[in-house]
């Protein structure tokens, strides 16, 4: 089985790792990694995003042990548009997070229009930080949490102690 998933993955965190783990459970994995041009357009909040080359290198380091553990192959490909690779006929599954379900449905509409079978959309629940909020790259970049969801002490909290 061939599995697609996509994103910016900067920085990689435990929520992403859940997506990767589920993808490798299903089959060989192709990750669409947003291009330098697309990455800022997919952000809800404007923030720095590392270069495609740096993100790809980090992502491949994350994926290698999972691929080995599950005896699967993987490939990282550049995404130039949001529907990207998943509209290609070879894929069986699309792994998404809850907020990207609608994008998955749009991909299946495009696949139908091209005469391809629909993908089975596999929704992976969010990973939650210690504070019960969603782990996100933006929260990590803002210094609220680390990649595992541990809440970091802010300056205001430090001053109270």
C-alpha cells in the first residue's frame, strides 16, 4: 500500500510523529514537504519557516528509524501546491490531522475528476501538550512548549518565583 501525507514540518513535534507512525503502519510513505514558496501560504500565523533543504534533511532523519522499524520505504517530495502529490494515482491512503480533513476531501474530488480511485483518508488525532492544548509548531516557535508538549516557563512565571 502507498501512503501520502503532507506538511511543512517545521519544527517536527510529537503530533507530526503520530502522523508518521500511522503512515508507516499502513504502507510505504511519500511525504509532500511544502516548498519555500508554499510554506508561508499554509501558515495561519506569520512566522519564520526554515528552508526546504533544511526541513527535508530534518524530516528524513525523523523518518529513517520509523521506516526501518516498519520495514517500509519512504520518499520526501517537494509540494508546490496544497493538493500536490496525493492526486497521483498510485496512492491508497492519505494521512491527515483533524484540521486538514477538508483538504483530503478536496484531493478525493480531484482524483475522481481524473478517473482515480478515492484515497482512504486516515485521521490521526492531535497530540496534546501538558496544558491540554494542541501541540503545534507555532507554539514551539513562540516558546510556549517544547516538541514533546512540555509547557515552558515564561518570563512572567519566572518573575513570580
